[in-house]
């Protein structure tokens, strides 16, 4: 099965210069959580993607400004992972799984956005249910700093913040914990 066979055709798009308020309105009106960002609406050349999370993090957490004061280019994710319309669906699944993304734009040979494949598209068109389940599990697992550190055992542990100290202390061995308990008892 090809990506073109399961993608949602002609997704709503915006350009980098659009205001975030416009992207929010499009997400609301079209009941979607992301908008492909294109160079211009004529060529539809894919240059990024903006998600509801991108907007929330940019506007609320980091900028604490009104959405009317922020442009899409300030929030969008780049580079954007995409697949080609003629690619087998397995290529899209692999890209989604490896990059932990929930939706993937589909482009043509010129880089123009033709559609988008979402988790719902995958489920509704599943021929290999097990591979779909594997991908959904992979992209749904929260990725934390602790997981990143655990996945790289050679990386030195930093304890510069309280949350890092909690991660390091939770990884102590039972003998380390016993020594701490013993030292604490002696101090009292």
C-alpha cells in the first residue's frame, strides 16, 4: 500500500509569516493538531510543521505573549519529517516510529505538500495491525530526560538541578541507600 492511498488529501496549510492566531483558528475549525507550513500557498513547498504543542510551548511557556504577537515561523518545527506519495506505507511507519511523530506530511517529487498521514489514518487503513500497534506504542511513550540518560550508559550524570538529583538518587544501589541510612542514623 502506498502513502498516497491512506493520506488525508489537501490538508489545511499556513505560511511562516501567518500569525499563530490563524494557525490556532485553523486547528479549531478543521479539528486537527498540526498544520503543515509551506513556503507559499501556490507552490505548497513544505518548509515546516506547527503543532498545538509547539504553539503552547512557544506562546505560553517560553514567550508568555498573546498569540496575535507571534508568527508561525516563531513556533514551527524544522526540519520536518515527511514521506513521498509513492512511498510504501512502511516507510511512513518507520519515519514516524524512529522520530516519535504522530502525523507525517506527504509530499510530491517537488517537495509540495499533498496530504498528511495521521495515527487515525493508520488505524483506519491498517492491513498489518501488529506493525501499526508497534508504531503507535513507540510514538506514544513519553520521552523524558531520565530515559535519555538511561539509554546512554556512558554519559556522565549531571546533578545541577533538583530534578536531576532525583534521577541520580533513584538510580542508587541498595548498598548505597543502606550507607546513607546508616550515616543519617549516626548523625542524629
